[in-house]
C-alpha cells in the first residue's frame, strides 16, 4: 500500500494558539495548502486520524496537537475577520457615505464580526462532531477548515454591514425577516444540496431539508442579515448594492477555497463551491431588486451577473493571482526573479498559469529528487496533471539516461505516497500511489484517483478536457512506462495465467537507450524463470542469467543481484540432477531451499514493484518444485513404513470390528437380564466375520459375563466324548478362576481328566456344572463353538457320541447362565444328519451377511483411530463395488494396498499427502499377493459350490460371469431344465453367491465374477 504524503518543509508538532507565526501558518495551510493541515493531524496521531467513526473524535481532545489546533482556528478566525474587515469597512463608508470616521459605529462592526465568527464556529462544531462521529475523524476535521473560511467570510461581511448600518438599526435587521424568507429558504436549500454533494449521502439531504425549512438556520440566518442590511441602509440602492456585491463575492470566494481544501475529491468540492456562489449571486439579485419593472429587472440581473462572476473567480482561485503580474515577466526583470511562482505555495490553483512548465523542467534539471517531490505534490491537483505530464515527458525524452530516471521515479520515496490524501477507509484501500499516477500520465493512461462515482466522472471529464494540451507522442520509453504502470498492479502478476512474454512489445525495443539491453535481458530471464514447471528445467537459468551485466554498471543492481542468486540456486539444482547418492541429492536440494528462503527476504526488503512481485512469484514457484523433490528424496533415504492394521485371516477385534450392530443388538436382547437365555447359531458365507463376532462378545457384556472360546480347530485331537467334555470343563474352570478372588479360588475344584475318561463323562460334566453354579458369583457363561460343522465329522467317524447334542441342549435349558453360541457356514436345517434336529427347537438362528455401505466405508477409511493414510472417494467406492461389503475381501484389498504403498513409496509420485487413490487399488488387485490370497477364498467358494447339491450350479456361474441373465436366458444357455435351474438359483442366492436384480441374476461379489471369468478362459 502507498504511504501517507509527507509535508515538504518544517511541520510543527504542536501549534501554539498564542504565537502569531503559528496563526499565520495555519491561515496559509487553510487557504493555500490544506494537505499540510492533514499532514499535521496525521503526524499528531496516525491511528486516531484513521479511525472511521464512533467516539474517536472525542479522543482528539486528549491530544495536545488537536486541542491547540481547535483553539488556534477560533482565535485566528476572529483576528482575520477584524484585520481584513476593518479596512473594508472604511473603504465602503467612504464609497457609500463619502465619509471616513474610524471611530463611528465601531461597536456595530465589532458585534457583526462576532456574529459572523459565531456562525463559523457553529459550522466547526457541527462538522467536527457530527461528521466525526458518523464518518470518521479525518472527515470531522474538515470542520477546522470550514470554521475558518466560513467564520472569516461571514465575520467580514456581517461586521461590515453592521458597521455601515450603525448600532440603532442592528436589532431591527437582525429580527426582521418579512422580506428575507425567500432568500433564507433558497439559500438554505442550495447550501444543503451542495453540502450533500460534498459530503455525499443521506446526511446532506437532511441538512438541506433543515436549512430549507427554517429561515433562521445557521446559513439562512446569515443571508437574512445580508438582505436586510441592504434594505436598512438609507442610500442609493445602486451605489450600495454594487460595492456590496463585490465585497460579498470576494468573501464567498474564500469560503469556496476552504470547501475545496476540505474534501477528499478536489473536483466535487469545486463543483459544490461554484454552485454555492452561483446561487448566492442569484438570491442577492432577487432579494435586492424584486421585479417591479423591466428596468429594475435588468438592474437586478446586472447585480447577479457581477456577483456570480466575482464569486466564481473566488472559487477558481483567480482573486489571489490578480496582483502577481510578475507571472508574465518571470525571468525578464531582476526584481521579479526572486518571487516564487504561485504553484509553489498554492496547491489549490485551477487555471493554467504562465511559466509553470518551464519551472517544472528547471526544477527537474537542477535536482531530480527534489523535482520529483515537487511533481508529486502538484499531481494531486487534477487541473495540474496536464502540465506535470508535459514537463515529465519532455524531461524524459531529453534525458541522457531516461531509463535511470524511470527507475528513480519507481524507487523515490515521494512517489510511494498516495496520489490523493486519504481521509476515508475506502481511500486508504483504493487510492493509487504517485508513481502509478505519474507512470499512467507518461503512458497516456487515465488513473482513477477517486473513491466515489461522482468524483470519478468529474475527474474523467477534466482529463478529457485537458487531453488536448498533453504530450501524446508514442515512443519506446512511453511504451515501457506503460508496462511498468500495468505491472504495478500486483493482482495481475499473481494471476495463474500471467505471462510476462505478452509484454515483449514494450521491453524489447529499448536497445537504443543506455541500459536498454539490461532491461531486455532481465525481463527475458524473469520470463524464462516463470515458464519452468519442472525441476529439471531450472538448470537452464545458469546460461540465461550469465548474460546479464555487472551489478556495478546496472540500472537496477538489486534486481541483477536477485537474478544472480537464482543462477546460484539453479546450479544447486544441476548438482542434484547429476548426483546419484541420496545423501548428496538431499544436501543439494536443502541448500537450494535455504537459498530460496533467503532470496525471498531479500526481494521483500530491497526490491520494488513490479520486479518485486515478479521475482517473488518465481521464488514461490521454484520453492514448490524444490520442496516436492526434496520430500521425495527424503522418503527414498529414510522411509518409515506405515503400520498395516488390516488383517486377512485372523478374526478381528477392536476398531477393525465394525458393522455388526444389528446382530449384537439381537444378542443383547437374548442374553441380558435374569430370564431364560437362548443359545444361538451364527451362519453365513465363508469369511463373513462370524468368528470375529464371537471374539468380540467378551468386551460387549462386561465383567459379569464370561466368554469361553471353544473353537473346534483349537480343541486338538480328541479320542472320545469324555476327552471333549474334559477340554470344555478345563476351559470353563480357567476362565472362572481368573475372575475369582483368592479365597473364592480355593473353593473352586479343578476337573480331573480321569473322572471324564474312566467314568460316565455326561454325569461328571453335570456334577462339574453344578459345582460351577455354586461358586460362580452370578457370572454368566457363554461358550462359543466356532466351525461347529466339524462336530459332524467326529460323529460320522464315531469319535464323539451324537447324544452330546441332546446333553448340551439339556444344559442350556436347565441352567440359564449357561449359553452356547455356534458359528458355521451352514444353517442347521442344511445339516444332513438327524441328530442336529434336537437343537432346532431351543436355539436362535442369526444370519451373518455382507457389511452395509456405512460400515464398509468405516472399515476402509478408519481401521484404527491413528491410521495415517487417507483414501480418495473414488478409491473407497471402487473397493465397495468390487467386494459388495464382503469384510474379508475388504481387509485383503486394503492390506495389500497398504503393503504396496510401503514397498513402492520411493518410486511413486505425489505421495507426501499420504493419499491412496483408485489407481492404487487397481495396482493392489493386480498384484501377485492379492491374486494368490484372493484365489484361496474364491477356490473355497468354488469348491463348495462344485460339491454341493443340486447339480448345475457351476454351469450357471460360468454363464453369469460374462453378464447378468434371466431364468429363461439361463435355461437356453445351460440346457438345464427350468426346475433344476430354479432350485440351483435358490441355493446360490441363499448362500449369497448370487443376487437378483430386476429378474436378472448376477454375482453378489464383483471380484468373484472376475475370478470365475478368468478361470474359464
């Protein structure tokens, strides 16, 4: 952002209201250099000056600089009214009454001056407080200037009128308003509207309505005095009105000057002050000469024309320059050479003045720095920008080192300041800098120095009106100034589609100027650096930057230094590309990374825009490439594999166990409470998670429930029913022993193997259960029997007595605390022996099927709370589609994917974010590990289907692996009869190998379909 403008001269930190020099300085600031007053206030309290609204205006009274300023304004206003008004009173008395008596009517004159100053003081209070609270401190301080301008003007005017009329008539013309209602209403409305134009918004119309509705408002009251004073004076009206109109117009010119100086927009304030003067002349004419005859009407119009002309001269700053005739003779006579040109001490001048361009060029030639400071101050006035542009362009074209001068303009502190003094928050954010304004003028670009639409249109109008007088020659220097101007707006450089090469038309035609080749080569080098999007391309910078000139002779030595540092970084990249050792590669990239960080700090502190913004974009772009490559190298050298939480064969527990809420809720209903508890059988397809459900029961029901895992695969080789019941008794004993206190443990008797093998095992086990019931302390036992189909094999081989099932049924019917939970592939109804039937009556059958989508997603994305990898949404959807929620296949795919990630991470791209994609899932499925382990699962299903009844199931699967088919289509393709097809489809669908959708049959698991398809090739 630009900086606040600097006052060129000695600026006192705190005004002294009793120091006549400070009072004169304040008057000079207000009437000729209001920017200095704003600099004074900003210097006193920068943060307070920038406050938008609220109670901040009251805090200014705590600052000595502000308090003294308010006192100085009031005191200076009164003194100026007296010093200027008294000579005018004497002159008018001589003109009107042909007499000069300084002592006559002094009291009337003094009281009139007080009335005028009081009006100004009311303006001061209203602007300072009302606008300070609603708009901001800086806008409220406009009341300081208005206080003096209005106070002095009204003090002089009303004081002179009172002095002429005399004390006897003072009360009369102050109270009479019969003939002044028209003037009061008209002037109140006009002043309100123009204030609304100046301040803007609703508040101006409110003020306008207030002034227009009351004859005795602040402004209306003063103009009532004007009309009545003329009528009270018994003299020739023509003799009175003409001189009075002149005095009135001059004093209103002072008010117009103050209005211009207070506003953020120079032109909007000028328009307002001109409108005021125009209305004042009109109302004077109407009030003085009410139309009674054509001759009087013509006289009234003469008075109006004269008043408007002279008052507008005041607004256009003509009056202060009527006397300096030396402007036409600057340099011609010795006694005029020491006098300062008006533009050097008046920043509000509007009309073009002779000798201005010559003065500007002379100041630039004498000292370019001070000349640029001078131009920066002048350019804030839109009426002066034309002559500034002429002088700047002529100096640039005649310069021996024009490119040096352009970069001096870019780097000088005065050009970093705001082009207009900001007094609103919007101004702080939007107003351009002086260098943007000057470069825009050089390249014939209109620069918007406003913050509202009205001012925008007015400034553009002035630019258009003064376009005829500007130097519009197109040269390589003006074209280069244009790209400098455009690149000053950093948002353009930050755009992702920014290309520096599109400005080649401007920076490639500077060879004829000293330093032009440096500009061309440096911009080409920066363009090349911006075009690199791969690390290997950065090495090319070494050759590009080596062609740049030495820093000692360069126009922009700091830019050349930054480009040289980029060359050093490119050399480190070349070292990295040539190195084969990971340690050497990492060291080279680390040096490049550190060099980029150091260079970024150097650019930020030493280089100015536009090169600053371009180089910083290069640094950010290179930093990203170097960091990404450095992360890859670091992983190659010291990669720590991700812990793989997925399991492929063992039952899962903890966070990996998901998605069985309905089954667990049903078990809660069956087993919680003191009522008769039902035993259950969990059945379902292979690898559906039945064993995992059994393993997680212990953590589900708390300490009062003892879960005994009696997996038939872990029982070992038993030779009889007695040995089997002994193994079960030992398991029950061990579990209960761990839950008892030491005293209770002494009461628990350990079962003896001989009693089970040498005696009746059923009676021995029954006595053990009775003993267990006496010491169990209300604990409930749940005996889980996994892979219960193996019991049938033992029955068929006569190892175990089938009566065991009747015995178990009697136990869990007799003892409610003794529950058995069986798990297997088949339903009990599918078991082919009659001895299973006793279990049917008193056992709950629960099916274990695929995981729902929510549970499958949870298993994939968060197998453990601290899982380090993430999946993209398409990767998750792909896994669910391929498995249909089959938990074993999900575990297998994710396990292989993480394993593949760990093994191949150093060779993969873009893995710093630890993200697994659908492509990673495809790689895992195609890997030999998945093909091998997955085939075990698929072969198991295939073998079971092949050996089970009815026949024809394999034929059906071979047809459906290509596409989904209806029953009739299957009959035609398999050549099986419809009843045989129907029975086979029911079997496959009940075992969840197939599913039915819209009368079509297809594989439940997509991976199974692919496996069958590949098997049939």
